[in-house]
């Protein structure tokens, strides 16, 4: 039991964003009309909106795994109730939330499709494949040791699936968006299992692996790659059972590693970008965004930013959030669905903020 509970600690991950401040418009004097206008009336200027992409291809962990772990040998699954209770059709699909998750909302906002399917789902049509899939695996990380703990798909295995995908669909549009979401599980496992590497050394390893994966995608034709930083994973469930749900306590060490990795990968992406003509690299600061969501949760319409909606023990995630677990009355008012993953309502708010800051014209 201790091994399983310790292993489940690597299931971290959250995504977020901060709304860009928009200055008020400058008043413009309206001229007095002196006669009927000459020529056709020009159409009104279109409001700025999200950039449209023909396809979304996602690599990473449970934050963007839409069900791949259903098809591999692992205990890290979410294909049973109460997961999926608020998904269309009230079906548990393998998404670690009560409903749609980050990449579903991102795909919809960017005009790709309503939900992003997992690559390993057997009944996908060629048209569904062409507009994008998720290769992500819950429990995965930059460090292959992280993946071995939970029998999750490694970066290399996800890249191999992408090569298979390319062979199936043929040409991938140059304007397709590639998304990488890893890091949270590495941060938690580094401290949970007493990794001998220092924080400095481990953050270097993570950043090097991220840059290597970016270069691999570019070599395979990727033109637009977005990489998320690690969120504030220092706040994890305590092992105490408290009235009203699972409380969180923060670890400065975990936050330090997350921030160190974020700074390193952002700097290395900035240095790499100019060496890749025709390629756009986007760093998404999830740490700042999710921290903002937690701080302003009431203003954003949430009542609870500390407890998980599902479960009553110190670690309610995957098999420990199940049909026998108590579930809060209003999941849409909770930031967290289980011990680590946002509710579908929180995911919607978070991804709206990501789109507002990083994917507007």
C-alpha cells in the first residue's frame, strides 16, 4: 500500500494563465456628416480573437491525457466513476477530471474541434486524426524514472507514436500547434523518492530534456511549439484527514524546483528560437497563471480553492477517487476535482486565460 500511495504522488499537474491587461480605447472625435457617403460602406473592424489552427498535437502528462492510459498497462487511470460525471454523456473517458480537460477547451477555443481524442483510441477516423490528437500519458515526465514509477509512456514512446501518426495522416499542416506539458510529476517524484541529484542538477536535466524534445519535433516538421512551465506543485495534499475535504500544505523545495526549471527552459527556448528560422516557440507560464487563479478564486466564481471535490482521504486520485468516494455537491465551485487535478470548470477558466495571453491575434 505504501508503494502504491507513494507512487501515486507523482500524479501532479495543473495548467493556468493570466489575463492580459487591455487599456481603455482612446476617444476619437466623430465628424459631423455633410452628405451621403460615397462608395460602399466598409465593414466594421473584426474584434481580436484567438488564432485558428488546423490541428493540435499534444504531448505530456495527465493534464492533457484524454484517455491514452486506458490502453496501456498501468494503474494510473481515470476511466471509471466519478471521473467523467460532467463530461458529455456522463462518461468516464480516462480524463482526470469530472469533465472536459485543458486540451479539450484549448482545441475548441482555437477552432480545431470540440474535444481532443487520445491517439490510442482504436476507432478514430482519418479526418479525426488529421485535426489532432493527444499522445500524453498520465504519470509521465521529462525524467524516464518518473515514467517507470507509474508505467506511463515516456517522451520517447510518445514521439514514436507521433511517427506512427505521421505515417497514417501523411502531410501535417505547417500551421499545426504542438503542445508540450510535462514537469509536475518530475518535481513531486524528485522529493518523494529522495533523488540524489541537487535541485540545480535536476532542473538542468528537465530543461535539457525539454529542449531536446523541441528539437526533435522541429526536425519532424513542427513550426509552432508551445511549452508549459511547471505549475506551483509545492502545494500538495497533506496526509491528515480534515473535516470538509483534503487540505493542502506547501513545500518551498518543490516550488523552488518548479520555478528553477521554468526559468531555465524559458531562457533556453529564447536562445534556441533565433537558431530555428520559420519556427515559433511559445513559453506558457503556468506557474503565474495557476497561482493567480488560486488567489482570485472567489472573484472568478469559485468557493473552494483548498479542498478536492472527490474523496475523503489524504490522497484521492486515480484508483483512490472511485465510485465509493464522497463527491462534493457543487464540483463547478471547486478548483480541484481530485487531489491534484482541476475541475472541468477550473480548466475552462484556466484555458481561457491561456488563450487570452498567448493565442490572441
